[in-house]
């Protein structure tokens, strides 16, 4: 931006179409805000209203029943393609479309504006929040019923509003530190081929030194030091900083660029090499999420529950077999013949925990072994698995899409083959990244990373073609 005229200039000589799009995002910020409020309204209607309606009858369809439509919108379209968008466009969903982000930033204008407490900055919150919401969603059958959807999605929105009212000023404190999916989004954004590129030398050469222009101060809602930004992990792609000091532009990059970057800032390197993002990837996205996607189709889950039931009967312990929880703790919909006992809930927790330890432990073990051979931190090697973990989560969520379409009579017999092909290609991508990360023992790096994906691939293959 020209500090004299206050105008947003083009970035560099002959800006690309993508750079012009970034400038347009800043210029037409009002249109983006209007779109956000439209999404907020639609989101609130689809989350809240179905919870107060009767459960849809068997003959209900997506096009003639609000509850069915809301389920398909959230779980069949919204979440799978939000995950996909993170890998293609970075966190543009967060900055342009997310209703929670818009609400927490808006209410923070009128809140207390307190400083962010130290406990909130703990790096483990994204991992803990992701695990808790994923497991709780399975316990309450969030994909099938509107009440748990209101409880989980609506509860998250209320928490985001509360955080906005107390901490920060026109900032997205919730999104940066506590959002249950911020950690996943931050990992996936690292491989996005679109990002806002910052030219630090151009920034420093502009009038005013390191400061942003005084006539149009950039409000970076996710609390990023824009001048030093090299990672797309925390950037919400909102476009507010586009053209700032002729140094920020929307640009293309190699999807491998950030994973392979050896020259990032100390801040970016410190974030990459902390254990929590790597734990989230290994034990969250490739452990907990995989167990959550698979337990309902697993004959092993049924066998484990039957074995536990027989043991309880033999020992004359009847309450886990007969007592049920409330709908907000365990699935309880007798009108749909769908009720979880404490045995169901306990077996579900045990199954997800076991798959997390087995699959996550397998991945972690191979990463540690590969790290020992290549002298690379295992956390850095874990980043080579971001494409595989992202595709794994997308594939799992797409199961909801195809199952809902099957309920409408639309079957895709070829879809499992496509899913396995995507997973295999993502595994090869990860192996190639590991090869390029390692300065020595490259074959060991690629082989070890490939071996880390073998058990998750086997788990998916079993679900698609055996069960």
C-alpha cells in the first residue's frame, strides 16, 4: 500500500491473475463479510432447526426433509470438501467462509479485550480438542442425528463466541489456539499450492521500515507476524494483507515447498518441530480418526462386544448390558431402535483406543526408526506424511457422502478403487518427500516412510474389500 495515497497497488511489475485475485479480496472485503454472514445464517438454521424436529421417517429424502438435507450438507459435502480445500487452497475456508471464525472475530469487537492467557497458548490443545470431539461424536452418533450435531457444532460455536467476548480485540483467538480442527487445518495447509507470499526484503525497503502502513493498518485476525510469515499453516487466506507494502501477494508454489524448506524463520521451524503437530498427525489423523471411521463396519468390534457381554453374564454383572446413557452422552433414540448401552460405549472407546495405539504406534515406530537412521527429527519426517494423512481423513469423510447417496439410490461401485488409488498415491508422495528431506540414507528415509503407511493402507483395504 502507498503510505501517501492509501491506495492498494499492484504487487510487482505485471501482477499475475492470482495476485490480482488477492488484491481483489482485500479491495472487496465488504462483499466477503456479507457472504460470511449469509453462511452464518444458513449454518445456524441447519445446525439448530433439525434438532427440534421429529426424526425423519424412512421414506424421507435429502430434497424433501430438512434433517436429511442438513446431514448431507454437513457430513456429505461440508466436511469432506473443507478437508480437500485445505490441501488445495490453504485455509481459505477459515478466512472467507467459516461461520465460527466470523462470529468470534465479530463479537471480539465488543468484548473485554483481555490479553491471551498463557494456558491457552499450550500447543497440545488442538490435539486434545480433536480427539475429544472425534470420540464424543462417535459416542453420540453425530453423523446420524441432529441433536448431537447441535451439541458438538453448536457448542463449539458458543465456545468460540465466549472466547471472542473475553480475549483479544478483533482477533480470532479461538481459531488460533482452541478450535478442534485448527491443528489439522494447519498441517494440511502446508501442502497447499496457493498461499500468500511475503517478500521480506520488499517489506523492509518500503517507507516505514518494519511497520505496516499507518493509513491502512492490517488486522491479521489469526495473530500472525505478517512480515515474518513463511508458513501457510496459520494463515487464514482472508486477503486483508494482499499488496501490503508491495510485499504480499497471492501466489502459486510447489506443494512440496514448505515441507522441504530448510531456510524458514526460527518461528516457523520451532512450530514445525514441536511434538504436538506430529502427534496430531500420527495418533490423531492416522489413529483416532481411522478408528472412528472404521468401528461401525468392523466385525472385530462386534466380536469384542460379544466377548465382553459373555464375560459380564458369566460374572453376573448386568448393568452395562441393560443401562443406557442420555442422548448427550451415548446414542439414545429408541424410536429409531438405536440405543447404546454402557457396554456399547465402553467397547467403542476401547476399539478406537486400540486402533489408535496399534496403527498410530506402527506409524510412530517407523518414523522413529527412520529418524535414527537418517539423523532427521522424527517430527520433520512426520511432515512427509501430511499428504497421506489428509487423504486418509478425506477418504473417511467421503464414506459418509457415498453412504448418504446410497440411501438415495445412487451407488458408485468404483469408488473404493478410487479411494485406494488416492491413498496409494499419497503414500508414494510421502516417500518421495522423505527421500528429498534426507541428505544421507535417502533410500532408508523413503522406505521407512513408506513402511509407516503400510498398516493404515491395510486397514483401509480391509474395510473396502474384506468387510
